[in-house]
C-alpha cells in the first residue's frame, strides 16, 4: 500500500513550507453549522486560505462542505483539499442500534450493514472520514462508553471491528459511497479505573496485547485508514505521548501506514496529565510519539515551526506525518474530486435503510428469560397494557446521534408499533405507577418498558449505580403485585442490575435500538422475529462485583460449588458467586440442543500450528422446539497450564445459525495458532503457542461445561 501516490506526495512535500506542513497536521472544529461567513467559522476559512489546516470536523451539509473546500482548493497556495471528519458512530440519518447492541447479534454482518449505509449517507453529504469504529474492550459497565463498545471480549470486538471497517471503506475508499474509518481509542481506554471516563489505566504488557490490542490489529489488517489516540494514560504514559504503543507497536511492529489522529484536544491534555511542561512540549512529545494529526487544539501548528527550527522536532518525522495525511487524501480521491455532487445528496433514510435498521435492531435483542412463557404475545390476546417511561418514548436512538438526526428522524415508540402490529388488540398505555397498575389489571398482559435514558450512557456518562433510575423498580414491583402476567422490555446502554431481574418472568434486553426501535421491539414481542441475540457483556448481580467478566484468570482459591462451607475463596460474603447473566447468554422462543464437540484430531504439534495447520471442531446442533429460530454456537478455549496464566474461558469462535423447527446441522470451527497461542509480556511482542492441554468448550453461553481436550505437543 505504501507505494501508492509516493511520487505525487514527494513532489508536493518538496513544495511545502514548514507552516504548510504543520497545517496539514491540523484538524479544526467547525464552530457553528451556519456555512462560510457565519459566526465561528471565519477562523477555519482563514486557516484554509493560508494552508494552515488540513482537516475539519463537525462540518455538516454538502453545500457547506463545497463552499469551504473551494477556499482550500482555489484560494490556498497549494490547493490541497480538506478532509472532513465526523462522529458517525451508529448511523448518519439512519440510526442503527448502539454498537454494544450490535455486538449482541453475534453476527458481524450487522455492523457491516450499518457501516455501508452510514458511509453512503455521510459521503453523499460531504463527509470523508468517520471517527468509528470504537473498539475499546471493557470490563466496566459503570463506564458510559461501554455503549459505544462491543463489550468485554477481544475476539468478538475484533470481528466486529474488521467488519465495520469493511462496511465503511469497502474495497475502494475513493468511491462516492465510502468513507475512511478510524479505529479508536488507541489504546486500553476501556480499562479506566472505577469506570470514570478518561481515567488512568495501568496495564501489563501481556494484558495490553491479549485484551486491548487484538481489535486494533484486526482493524489495521482490514485496512483501517486511521487510528485515534485515547485520552487515558497507559502505564503512566499518556496514550497521546506513548511512543511504545503508537510507534513501536502500531506503526513499526504492525506496519500501520495510515494516519494517527489525536482525540479532541488530547495533545494539549498532555500538560494537564502532568506529562508535558507546556503546549510546545506537548506538541513535541505527541508528534515524536506518533500522533500525526492534532484534533481541535492547535499546539503543533503554533509551536511546530519553531520547534523544527530549534531541532526539537525531526524533519523526517514531520514529513512522515504529512505523507500519511496526503496519502489518505489521495486514497479518498480528494485530489481528483474534492467537491460533492449536490444532486446526489441523500437527504433522509429510505424505506430500504429503515428496513435494514429494523432487521438489525431485532437481531440485536437478547431474551434474558421467559418462564413461564409470557412471550411472544399470544396473537389472540384482546388487550395489552404498555406501561413505563419508555413505553411511548422516542428516547431510544442511543448515544452518538447527530443533533440534526435526532431532531429530524426520531425513533418510533413501542406503543405506536404494537398498535400497528396488533390492529385487533386494545393497546392501553400508562406512565404513572397507579395508572400502570390499573391498566395491568384491565389487560390480558402487560409490557413494562423500563431502562436508562440515552443521556446516561456515552462519553463522560459514568454511573456509580447500575440500577434502574427514577423509581422504575417500584413500577415493576407494582405491576408484579397485580398478579397479572407481564413481561419487561429493558432499554439502555449498559448491563443493569436489580433483583427484579430474578423475579420478573420475562425480560427482553432491547438496548438502545435506533430509529426503528418501536417496530423492532414489537417484532420480537409479537414473535414476528424470534430473538437470537446473546450478551456481549456480563450482567453483574450488583455493582459491587464490578469488574466481573467471563474471560478472567483463575485465582489459586476459586469458588468451589462442591465445598460451599469453605470460606477461604475469592468472592463476596454477601453475594452468591458469579454473574446474574453470563457473557454469551440469551434464549429464544424455541429450544436448541447442542451436542458435545468433536475434534478432527486430539494431538497436534505447536510447530505445525505455527505453520498454519488447524484443528477442526464439529458441534452438532438441533432445534428441539416448535418454531424456527436462531442459536449462536460459541467456542471457548482454556489453556490449562501456560507461562502466562490464561483466562478460564476465551471466546475463539461463534456462529449464528438459523434452523427450522426440528432441523439439525453441524457447526464447524477451525482452531489455529491465533486461537491457541497468546502474547507474552515481552515488550517487543512475542506470540507463543506452548505445548500442553487445551480444553475446548462449546455451547450456547460462556457458562457451558461441554468440552473436549486438545493436546499440543
Ligand atoms: C471523543 C471521540 C470523538 C471526538 C470528536 C472525543 O471527545 O472521545 O471519540 O471522536 O471527541 O468528537
């Protein structure tokens, strides 16, 4: 890839002044979306004219994009086009479910669909570059950004990261329906202590490489054009000043030839962190560590020329950073086609993108429990009460929805959608507790829609409590006390806690499902769609258990169910062992039987694995119920004795399968070196496959006990 446009870039570099070079490394925020000439945009226009800015974020609208581009292309000395970036995270006009929900589909195709739809809409409106996918693995449900993540597993996240990059970029980023992706936030941001956003992360080299890095490596392998640095420190060194992670690991060891962009003012924050003495020092440290573009703050452009003249910034490193930016602009086709075709702008969601969003949203839902089987709603019911604060609410789009999208294309509500889906059924609705009780008493069945508003998840939205806010537990208790049948639909951006989860007969985790929220929830409630999602994150019993995650190491004194009287175990005196719902959990309106796994061979040499050999695992699966449905067959490995202790379970395969009632199939997985080895603590990066016994577990959640054993010799 690095040979593309080399000659043109070299020629251009040769004509650039230091100020113009630093200009290419500057990304400015568009103040107000009023178009050139409006308040807050003059600085950007002046910088564009002077060649002191290379990219702009938060500018929306094709006409605005063209007007500012015209200044850069026609009025600046070198005419280098601007690059427009925006936070398009789970949709531009067509809002898909939040990424955490998408992960619950255990089907990376859903995120590829979101990526492709978003890319088409955004590019048509002038956006070249989206700050997505976010791929921070996290064990922290208190952290609001878990909603933007794919949960607690690096393998699942890596598969989604690669799929989203493909969805955005396709085969050719210069196409008018594609954009450049941004793998963020590099790295270990999900490890924020206490779940407090932006907080310290002290992480061992082996955990960095085994837990946090794999999605980034997968994204780079999938061709991700850019990477964004994270706000946190990584073992005492802020990610924006971290040469080990940005340069050694990402650029040198992995060969990443794209652009590293800072996060918003992340360069200046090196001073606040206590790493850089002042803004000039911050500019020097960030560029030196491997940041190529500075977002929002202006330390590099202000201090760079002087630092360069004094020999404090290397000319080669500066040229390398500029080369990366120019290469991206060439790859996006901006030098050939800097302007947007105003006649081809996609102004709103279409019936087909809405259908895609509805299908994806329904695929993401996780039926946590259903006993007795309240769901799906019996088609012959004559009345359904839909109660709770989210029963008739449009606050279901999720975090990172553009303001304009939120205003113009709100989510459909559950009440409206159920009324449309069940035209012959009386649908009553109530918000308050007493009204809900009255409605429940009068109805055949009640659907209680509770959860978290969008404002409680996303950036800087950390919670110390994972319970339902605003007295919603009282509402559930009051409906339960009627003795009438009810089901709970839970919306939100994170795992939630509450003992009501033990007593409610049926609970559907719907997340924040996006623009088609109401219809997708109604599809699942009525059984038009049989739910098949699985939890991409552990649901704790109580917030005090956090961090609790399935891919943990064993202690020397694990809880032993056979010896409950033994007090000297790792756990809590006041809580039962384990989570409320484990990673990978989710049921359907049908049942499945998974038989024990079989291996194509039970012994294999480590050397053969490293040469590319693989072991096949076969898992028979049968739909034992009376409805067609989906099951996600999951494969986990556990290396029983290793030089770095290995997680008790590590997801290394999953397949979402649709089976007719009574149908059966055999699911096959291949296990190779990537699945059976691990990274050691070596700072230079050493991946090893060690001899020993590997337990291969397969089943329908991480709690499965079915297994067979592979011996590596
Ligand atoms: C977030 C990034 C985002 C950027 C630009 C930051 O605060 O951490 O994820 O891309 O803002 O809006």
